[in-house]
């Protein structure tokens, strides 16, 4: 399982037990706003906006909030102007970190991200320092309760799905970014609902992390996820489930 998939599983379990809803809404509102700003407010002609709306609905965001965020992006309502920024760096154990952020103040954000990395044994790198370790992948997430792995593979294989990751509750379909819309259409045509569709950064190689480094890395990932400007954090770590159980038991 990739570092992104592993962290997605950990994060989803964590969000069931803490007050993460406000942070989720903040990220979604920013994504809705910037997607509308770059591609317009029509979901039918703006795939990025369509994916953002889908994610917002999956998170039970009120329709009025979604509409306001889109209108701020199109300029119909006044609002903050966000910029897309990528931060690259290293975490404990030599792990690579690719951080996708939206900010209204780049100087503030870079200082705060640098501080977090330093606090948890990492450091901020130059642009391009770790990007080469990742590749863009289309990812669609859906609940295991809606279909089986065999049916899912048979339905989506011809549309471009290359692999299926899974954990206890979720399937994650992996494909080339160019195939994302085609796979979404096939799922819709077969009445298979999905929870989210996005372009992610998947690591090309993995680094196994154990002991204190694993514990510190998860604290760093948590801290980055809690930062209001951070939209996504991608890493190339691999932590054994037994190590995770030991950390959670502490």
C-alpha cells in the first residue's frame, strides 16, 4: 500500500473520532473556490469543480455553502483570493513529502510549514527536490458496501482502471489521470456510487519506517493535515500494521 493510501486510511479512521469536520469544510471551500476561479462555475464543463462538489456533498456540506464558495470563485460574491502552492521536503527516516496547499499569504504559509517540518525532524526542500519521486494518478474512492472487487474490475477495466487498492472499508481505483472522467462515467452508468474522485501524487518507491521515526512521522503528517492551508500531503512511507497498532496503543 502506498504512503498516500496508508495515510488516507489512518486519516479516515482518525476523522471518525475527532472534531475534524471544520477543517475538512475549510479545505473543501478553498478547493471549490479555486476550481471555479480557474474553470468557471459550471460543473458540466469543469471536471475539477465537479469533483470538488462531489467531495463536498460526500462530506455533508450544506448546499448553500457549496454555492457561496463557487460564487466567490467566479467573482459573483466577494471573497479571499487563494493561490496554489506546492511545498516539498523530507520527514523522519528520509521520507519524501509533497504538500499541496492553498493560501492567501505565501510568506506566512511557507514559514509555518517550515516550522512544522523542523519541529518533527524534517526539513523544507527546494522546488523539485522530491517531485520526481511521485507521479500523478487518477484515484476514485468508493465503499466496499456498494459492490465486489470482481464486479468492480469487470465494470471498469476497459475504461482504464489499472489497479485497485483496498482496506477494510474502501476500494481505491487507480488509473492514468486522463482516464478519470471515463471511469466516473462508467461507474455512473452502472449505478455504482463513489465517494470521491481526484488526481493524487503516488510515490514511485517506498521507504519503510519503524520505531521512533514512524511515531514522529505520523505526528508530522497529523500536524500538516491540521494546518488550514494544506489541502493534501503525499509521502512515500510504508509502516507495518503491527507498528501502527503499537503506536496507537501508546
